[in-house]
C-alpha cells in the first residue's frame, strides 16, 4: 500500500491547511497523478495525531514523530531541541506504549517466522521478492531483499505492517519500518501469519512482481 506523498521545500508554496509558508518542507498528496493538497509538516503531523485520536490508526510518520517527542519526554523535557513545547504528550506516551507492545509481537514474529524458515527461504531465493502462498485469510505476506536488508510486509485490504531486518543476521534485530494500522490490527496481522506459519500452511514462492 504505497503512500502517495513526497516532500518538497520549494519556497513559493503555502500550506493548504494553515495558509503559511513552511521552511520545514511539505507533504504533497496526489490522486491519479494530480496534486490535490500541499500540507506543511506541522499540519500533516497534527492530522496524523488527530486521525490516531479518532480511529486509533498509527502511521509511519507518526511513529517517527512520536519517537522524537517521547525521547525528550522520557528525559523530563517539556520543550524540543528547537525550544518548542512538546505538544500532545499524553498521546505521545500512549502511542509509544502501543509501539512497545507491537515491537514485542515483532520479536515473536521474528523468532517464529523469520528464524523459523523465512530467512532461509529469502537467502535461497533467486528473486529479490517472494510471496507467501496461499494468503492467510485476507492477509498476504511478502518479503523483499536488497543490499543485505530484508523487508517483510504483512497486509490486508486496509492495514499494513512492514518489518525490516538484516538478511544474514542470526541474532534478533527485526524492527518496525512502516505501519498503517491500529495497535490491535497490527497485532492481528502478525499473529495471523505467525499461526499459519507454525501450522505449516504458508509456502514462500519466488515472485518477480514483488517490489518495495
Ligand atoms: Zn500548515
């Protein structure tokens, strides 16, 4: 599920939400290759926090922002390194706690699935991409290796988690690289594949159609 957005720092733009010029860059949203909105980073992050508050959905850039704010909060700071107040502290702590629980499930997935055969299959594959057959209910599993890194995406029609690890590493080091899901949905995606894998119901096949 690619995110239709890209950053830009062209000086003439203004944010379609706050109407201000931003020197921190913009998020551009395209639909069918047509630019439909230009949002400054600040308003984009606000929108992502609002979406999480309303729906529980955690998105990749929210994870990045939460990590930075939680780092400062956990050291007792009330302002960020640029002197701005750290806003939405309670939400930051709640999302950080969700991410810790998801990371525990990622480690379980790593032990059961990655070290339980997926790593071996990825290393033996003649193609960069592989796909699990059959799908686990509505959930599909793909892996992709590139330059020594391996990425594993688990997704259904509306939710997704992407994990990253080192292709040849034998010690646990898998982490979350991308997400578009609530905590419960992310845990369910990981569990669905873990259980199907443990039951021997997933076979990885080489797939040239898989890309990142
Ligand atoms: Zn703005």
